[in-house]
C-alpha cells in the first residue's frame, strides 16, 4: 500500500499491471565542468495519471529546471509494489544513479534493503518509515491540512448533506485524510456526512468511477477523491454533482463541477536533496511538510465555490499557517459517539500517523 505510515511514522496515491521497464531518462546539457549528478525516481503509476505520479514527475522536472546541467534525471513508471522493485533499484544503481526517490509506500522494504546493500547511494522514500539507516530518508507532509479546507468547500456545496469519498486503501494516511475532510465539512455544515467506499487500489479509473457512481446513487451530491485518477470527476460531471479532487489541479478540465483539491509541491524538496548530492552535504532526515512551508496547499477554486466560502477557507488557512488552529483539536467523537479527543486536547502526531478510527459523521467501516 502506497505512501503509508503505520505507527510512529512520518505521514503520509496504482497497482499497475506493467513491470518497471517503462522508463524514461531526461538528460540536460552536460557540457559544463564536472560530471553531473544522476538522480532517479520510481513511480507506481504512469506520469500522466493526472494525480500522484504526475505531481511527483512535475517535481522531477523542477529539479531539471533548477539545476540544469548539474543533473541527469531518470524515472521508471508503472512499477508494481512487489518483487520487481528490487530489480528496478539494482538497475538504477548499476546505471550510476547517486540518489533514488521511491514514491509509493509499498516500495519501502526494497528501498531499505537496497540502502543497506548500497551504502554509497542515497535513498529517499515518500511516506516511508523513519529509520536509523544513514543513507535512507523519508519524506511527506500534512495533506490533512489541505483536505480539511477542501472539506469546507464540500460542506457548503452539498444540499443533500451527503458527501461521497472514493477511498483507495484502509490505511492510516487515508483514514487521517478522510477524518480531516469530514471535520472540515462539518465545521461549516454540522449536518454533513461523509460516506466512504473502498476500492483497494491507488490507480484504477474504472473502479474509481464506479465507486463514485455508487455514491451518487446513494444520495451524494459532492464527490471526493482519494486516489490518483480524475475518474471520479467524470462521474461527477455526468451526474452534475460537485467534486473535490486530490493530488492535482483539474479545474480547467472539469470547470462545471470543480470545487478545489489538496495538492503537493514536491519540487523544492527534491531540488534541495539533489543539490545536497551536488554539494556533498546531503543530510539524512525525515521531512514532514505543511501549508506553512508551501509543501501542501489548495488548488484554485472552481466556479461553484462562492466568494463567502472562499473567504472563510482562506481565513482558516491563515489560522493554520499561523499555528492558531489545529484541525484535530477536540472535542472529537468517533463514529459511535464516544469522545476520543477532549476539549483542550488534540490527536497527537503519533496517533495521527497510526489512526484507525473514523470521526463522527463518517459512514463506512475500516476493514482490518
């Protein structure tokens, strides 16, 4: 399961059928002095998925733009989360890549093994587990902050008070995101409920659309995406209901139904880490970005989001940036109505990273 943190981990969207031989290499002008650094990315889906992998590949391109002839970048797409990953990594190391970024949680075991096998190569794992391996780092960020804000847009937009959430895997990252989204919706519409359908895939447009259609048939007039494709937006467009996306800005492609989306800017982090290889001062760390440092944010609003709602969302965003608002501050009840977080308390970071319960107002079970 991709980009997942399980217990005390750092936070944390294609179970593709193809193996890792869909690779592309982009080479900048290397006529300058000194050999360029070789950096590689491993993607679980295609670079044109319109979501998670597209966003990471935009980050890779940002590295090229920023570092020019100091870097040669390579990527392998459609790499399944399984045994194939180890061979992909071995090939990338043999090709001379000095830093390798893996962008799916299911790549973790192979990355850890490779880091121990190749101590002179730097390995970085998106949504990976913190560890003591000196040449291995993990990175992700507080997408839940942006999901709270997109939930606010959904809470205002719904007239049926039913919001449907197309969810990939029942793991802590996704549970955390659904909870944040529901809390955001309820902050502006206490009657709003969020119905969850699991598809057990990161990238399966057919399943994603089918799940969205089932939610619409069940009364949802706003659809939320948690996976990697814009297929739920197709279902929303066909039904004329609103849609909040995830991972990428789809406002130009779905203007009639678009509200907004939680998005990530991977470029600055990737550039910093590759620059560290160039300068010889790469530092192991476990990075967790936020709205405040620009790592996560909202995509542009769609025409369905009125001026008052935009203002309310921007005001709440400013509070998050200032540190005066905690999206998981109590009181918070779980689905049964039992108090989980008392007033004056909050969900700790550790619990956020391992959370396996839904807040009140979320309808659906978390499979074990």
